[in-house]
C-alpha cells in the first residue's frame, strides 16, 4: 500500500451539529442551518437518519432513510422556494 497516493473524496456533505431547532449542514464549502420548522420531515427523524445525507449531484442533497431531498439553492435563496406541505 502506497500512502502517498491521493484518494477519492468520500465526504461531500456532512451534518455537523444537531440542535433542538434544527441541524447544521456542511456542503459545497458552506454551512447551512436547516430548521425543523422549515423542514418538518426531519423533526421526528433519528440522529442516524439525519446524519445519513448523500450528495446526488452538485447542489442536490438526499436523505435516503427519510426519502427527503433539498436543493442547496433553496437553502441559499429560501424566498425563491416557498415551502408547502400537504
């Protein structure tokens, strides 16, 4: 094994902290706060489910255990993405 070889990055997005009001998400070299008020699908999720985030494509995040996806653009510009739940 050659330790000088550069590996493939495996961590594109990461949940860095979970609080009572929501969680902090690191992606695309920025940190975002995802509130449970704005994204209630996470409210009853387990810590493991919230931490299990995948980057599907640049700017698109997915939580497979919850079948929830969020566009990073919606976190950057929430006024352009009114949230509606039925």
